[in-house]
C-alpha cells in the first residue's frame, strides 16, 4: 500500500486513505491497551485474599436492574464489588457488613434472565440496610461462596459492627 503525500506549501500532507488507516490503527491500539489493563486489573483483584467472581444486580424499586459481572471480596467489615469493565482500581459498590442481611439463597430460575442459569451457581438475595433503589440486591455466586458469605455475615462482633468500632471491645 503506497501512501501518496501531497505538499501544501512546505508541509507534507497524507492522503485521506493513509490518514484513515492511521486513525483506525490508533483506535485499535487504544482498545488493546484497555483490554490489557482490564486483564491485569482482574488478575490483581483475584490474587487478593477473599476475592471471588460474582454477578450483581440491584433489585430495589419497581423494576430489577440488569446483571453485571464482576469480582467481589470481603475486606474488614465491608463487601466490595468491582465491575469487570470498570478501569478504576476502586470498588464500584461497597456494602457494610452491619447493614447486610441474607434474605434467601436459591438456584437460578428461568425468570432470572441469566445467561448462566445453571445449577452450578446460586442466587443470594441481600438486604443492604440502605434506602431507595439499592435497598435490596442479588448476587450470583458459586455455592461454596454462599457458605463463606454466611460465615462472614455471622462472624460480626457481638453488638454489631458499629459497637466494635466505637471501642467497646478489647
């Protein structure tokens, strides 16, 4: 492919075809760098202690939200959820343990509109203690993670998380 160069005064100018190819090449390079960043971010998140793959949707309000795929982990008194396609290295959603209540856990049904609706996963419904749309959310996880989540929720200090942070426990 030969790119013709036209001269306007002393400044060379690429043909339209060569300029389009350069722009497309730049966009492809940016997309590859973004995908590599997401892969590295995912690997770093999954190496952290207590991390697992997790789908999440917000249920509060008149209509349930759509499923979002991500990575979650337990950190101190919080459940942190990182959306897979978010380039930031901070959690997208943080739910404090003191306000979380597990309402139910069950296998996915046809009504859940999931691509991964199989018996290999379980849907857990959580009340978050917040008001409004984020008052109830659902996560879809491996059954082993459900056991870990129940353990983590029950392992809160006596008197609740706020009681421990005030300094009542030694």
